[in-house]
């Protein structure tokens, strides 16, 4: 690239949610949909990067893994965002499922774990949201509470079906960690809460940086040169409707800055 050329925008991959039981009114009878809820994509693009969806490639699908594999995806993209969604299969962290586990998707688990490890090994940043944060912890040997209340982690509800992203709680930030440094002098705040599972034992090199007021881990970073981080809340839904919630953009800007640095 010469000095007169404009550098290309960062290209960020977002892993999709998977819908296997498609409502009749959508059509696609007997088919599977992979999709992005618009808030994450709009959040990334509002800060100047481009977004592409990284479809889950199943080993037994029409697309053979020889046609496109993890190194191809890692080489083409500058960073990876892992969305929320279905519960992670407890087998991924060495446990049998209890009755509290909701819908799981082992194919998504397997593919996203491969993606995550590929980006981390290449020194490219990974940002996990809700389930995505939990997956990062599992990838590095950590475990999860299959249900926060049933497993005795808290008496509080971290999910409210009717309120959804309007259900909020207090947050405590450790100023000595990446999460605390992002928000400077702000050591506490409020965030939304849309989850019933959470981090139990931290994985190897995984450091917590924020907690809810009842002690549930709300932010993590993997110790090492790659920017591999996650938050338990959904910052993409902190869209200004509730001025009391932590601003979302400092998180995304830190991720995009890490992607730009890794590309250099």
C-alpha cells in the first residue's frame, strides 16, 4: 500500500445463531436458518468497520471442510465476535447435562470453539457476548453453572422472560483489569442481564474483570498477547433507551483497536 492509498476498513466476522425449527410463517419448511440479530452488526459498522457473517460449516453438509476451513476464515478476517444464543453443551466442559439446561447445538459449539482457537492462535482479537463469553471460558478449560439459581451460585434472577433486555442489575468493575481500564474512573455501573448460565471455574489464564452485585462473573480476558475478551451482558442492546446503563462503545472500540493493531 502506498502513502496515497486509503487503508481498507477492518473486516470483522460474526458467528451466527442457528434456527433449526423455523416458524411456519417464515417459510423454509424443513430447513435451517443461520442469522444475525441486527444490533451487533450495526454496532460494529457504526464505529467504522465492516461485518461479515461466518456461517457454521457442518462436517456432513454439502460444503466439505476441504473447501473452506478455519485457517481460511482466520486469514480473511481481522477479528471475531461470538454472539449469544443457545446453552453450551455441558459435555464441552466435562459434565452431564441436568434438567436445567436449555436447547443446545453441539455443531455450533464445535465450530465456534475451532474458530475461537484459530483466531487466538493467530493473535487476532476475539470478543464474546453472553454465550460467547462462556464459550471462551470453556475453550480454556473452565466450567459453567448449568443454571445459576439451581446450582446455588445466586438467589437472584439473571434473566426475565418478559423484560428481556430491560432486565438490569448492578456491576462492579476491577480497575486493574482490561474491563476496568476501558471505563477509567468508573468502577461500577448497571448492565442488562439475559442469561441463566454463567462462569463457574475460570479457565487457564482466564482473568475476571467485572462481577454482578451477587458475585457472578460478568467480564473476562484471557491472559496473553491476543485480545480475547468477553462480557456476560449484551452491550449491543445498550442503545440509549436507558441512560443509566454502561456505554457500549468503549468495549467495541477497544476490540477494533486491537484488530487494527494485530493487522499492523
